[in-house]
C-alpha cells in the first residue's frame, strides 16, 4: 500500500475532528444525556473507593485512539476525494455503523451486556464518526 500521501493529510483537521469526537464523549456520557443509564447498565459502582483512579490516563488514551480513528477517516476522505457535508455524513454513518457499532455489538453479545449499553456506546461511536467525518470533509 502506498503511504506517501500521509504527509498530505489535513492534520489540523484530523486533530480538530479528534477533539470534537472526544468532547462529544464528555457530553454523551454526562448527566445531561446518558450517564445514569450507562452507569446502571455497565454495572459500574461510582461509590466504590478508587472507582475514579486512573481516569486521567483512560481519557488520554481514549483521545489517542479517537485520533487514530480520525486519521483513518482522514485517509478515506483523501483517497476517496470526498468533500462537503453530505459526503461526511454518509462516510461517518457508514464507518460508524459498519465498523464501530458492529464491533461493539458483537463484543457485547458475547459478554452478555445489556442492550441499552450497546445502544448507548454504539450511538456514541456512530455520532462521533459522523461528526469527525463531516469536519474532515468540510475542512479542506
């Protein structure tokens, strides 16, 4: 695979898309939206001593992983020569459903996770992929 185009990617857009994806997570999993349902269905005990230990590292690693997702989306945008809001919407919906949501659903089926958890987490990644792909397709 020819990777010589990597330097031609719009890296500032990839960074902004990753930041937007990350901020979406802060809102998605907040009390404003799905925090109580996510906590209840994940079985997490927020009152347990040490339950918040290591959260900073988890968030930093989450941002790094979302940056990798956005770089992958950036490669698709570049190689498929996509531009515009509608292209971003379609690409984000495609990657969000076909890769993120399906992967989560398969894993959660084997782990016997509640359907509501599957919907919350899959919905986040579908929405995050759409948001990131729109940013990447609109920002040239």
